């Protein structure tokens, strides 16, 4: 069955939208993951100073653990208390 020019153009647009939406979603998730990895691994700290580098890493990891524990506690106390 032969498509009309309008149908062909509509199909091209739909294909392009599908490809762009997958790329945007994937790339934004990848950027967030890479940014988080860089933050926790202390890429912004002075790499020549081992104490600053490891102190920053340890502090950020402990902060992340604290936030996870706090959110878990609040969810169990106020949301799932039923």
C-alpha cells in the first residue's frame, strides 16, 4: 500500500521525535550519574593534597549515607505508619 506524501512526512516526524526523546532522556540520566560520581569522588578537591581529597570523599559519602537514613526514617515514621 502506497503512502501519501503527508503520511510519509508524518511518519518521518514521528520517527525523529522517538529518536530525539530517547536521546534526551538517556543523556540527561547519564549527565546526572556522571555529575554525582564526580561529586562523591571529590574531583573538585585539590588532587595534590591527599588529606583534602580523601577528607572530601569521606565527608560526602557519610553525608549521602545520612540523607538516605534520614529519608528512610521519615518515610517509615510518617508515611508508612499505618
